[in-house]
C-alpha cells in the first residue's frame, strides 16, 4: 500500500520516471477486441405444443420480423411486408407436422411489444421478485421465436417460417428452434429435411 501511495504521489526517484511509459502510450497498446462475443440467450422456454401458439401473438411476430409467407410479397413505402392473413395462418399452423414456439420474459424485449398490462399481470402478492425468479413458461412468457415443418411422414420434410424477434437475434434461439424441428421430424422417420428458401 505504501508503494502504491508513493507511486501515485510522484515520490519516485528521477531515474524511475524515465523508465515508466506514460498513460497515453499504455492506452495505445491496448487493442480492442475485433470480434465481439455473441450474447447468450435469455431464459427461454421452447414448446412443440400447437395449443401454445397464440395466433394474435404469432401474427405480431411475423410483422415485427417483417416476414411474409408469400413468394412475392407486397411491400409498402416503408419496406414493410403486408400482414399475414389470420385465417391462412390458422390453416398453415393446423396443417403443420410440427410447430415450435420460443418464449421469454417480456422484459427481455426492447420494443413496444411488451405492454405495461402484461408486466402488471406478473406483479401481485410478494411483489416483482416472483416474476423475476419464476421460470419461463408459454403461459407467462412472450412469443419471441417460431418455426414449423411439414412432413410426408415418410421421406421428406420441409422447414418453414423460422423467425426470431429482432431484439433477440444472434443469440442461438433460431438454431434451437431448427434443432427441435429436426429432432421431431427424425423421430417420425423422415430421411430428408429440406429448408424452403424463397427467391
């Protein structure tokens, strides 16, 4: 401690002052990390139960992700695609071989999609800490990811509509959704999985 005080106070002999680099030189030697580490995903819950798919929230996710089901979607002046038709979405989900939904707590979203009414539903007896420590479930979480597959239950399956909320992209959530789809499809003996790519 005495040495640190002496150095800070400038009490070193003059021969030591010339050997110590100045703070700007030290700062110039520190190089920033060129590749930032990917952020880990927040606590999420993944469900393959079609009953957990709320079509209103799913339609909102399509809009937030600017994802269209059409091969040649209509795009407005702001670059947004038209909203997916609710009846067609209901039909597509009901005819899918597997649907995978990802949920997280609303506070992980940085957009206006999590309303104060949703947050108020979690606050009750015991205060806000219950909401913070409770595990994420499809019932208390917000839909932040989705994917589905259609299979002939024999030879092939096609993966459609994999999307993740833009605020949580790049954290491995989409990979988890695809892995869950593939695991389910392989359980029913499909041998070839073809992701559908729109051109």
